[in-house]
C-alpha cells in the first residue's frame, strides 16, 4: 500500500483522491458527511459511485449544498466530448 504514502487505509485513500481532484476542505467535509450519513464503509467510493451524489441531490438535508453536489456529479460522472473525433 505504499503507493498512498506513509498513511494507509481508507481515510488515507480518501484524502489522496481528494487531493488528486483538488477538493477543498469544505467540500471534503461535505463528502465525508455524505459518506457517514449513507453508512459508507470506504468514503473514497463516493468518487466511483454516482448513486451517492444522486441520492444526496434529492436529500432535503443537503439543499444548501445542491450546487456543489451537482457540479461534482457532472464533473465526475457526465460524459464530456474529448477533442476532435475522426
């Protein structure tokens, strides 16, 4: 597990993925709150399971965070054209 640096485990992986995606502290705290609320054993899975963000988007507990959650969902899970195709 050395590829994740000196810290290991699910928390370290989550932190590394947040760092990779340029997630700020406020958004990281929001993602951890989602993981806790939805009983996720491995918080980093939020980056690969679109259903978590979809669920949060319809959850009245996260109304104020809707814009942030929608942007994350679209950035991570919406197909975007990549350059020209031949």
